[in-house]
């Protein structure tokens, strides 16, 4: 569906995803996790109630919330320039991806990893 633009009657269209905001019980642990993966900190930090990381033209935000459950909720998919290098970066930082990179039948190479609050991230790149 990439590149598909759907016109709506009033002429307004959704152009892009600006950010995803994830709840965290422990901002300091979450900030360490995302910094270890190499996401640039834009705002906030370990002691903040709200933190934002730059992800290409978009943002991954964290909000401190004691209600964060870690129950599976879905997945954030981030395209990276080199899936295998990102996997090695995670391992070198002492993080535990769910599995080594795989080539998927839908045409992407990817792996999954969960952050300290159980949010699942997929690092991917189109094959070919």
C-alpha cells in the first residue's frame, strides 16, 4: 500500500505518520534501551515525563504512565538501512532480539525486539 493516496470528499488527506507514542513504567530504562539502539534523543530524557526520539522524518515518543502493562498491543515497524547491522548493534548493547534476521515471504528482511515495557519493535528493510 506504500505510495497509495486516497482522496476524500473535502480534499483533506492523511499525508504521513508523525509519531508513535508508547507508555512506559520506567522512563530511565526505556531511554537507555532506545539510545542503545541508536535513536537520537530530541526531547526529554531519563528523568522526564515525556521523551521524544527522532526516527527519520518521524518521532518515537515515550510517556511515563504507571498503567503501562506490557501486554501485547501490536508492533511498531521501523525501516533501517541494514537489518543485520541493527541486529548486531542490539546484541552488542546487551539487548535480546526475539530472533535473528529473517527474509520474509512478503519481501522484507526483519527481526523483532521488545522494549523494557514489552512494546514490540520490528526492524526491517525491503528485499532486493
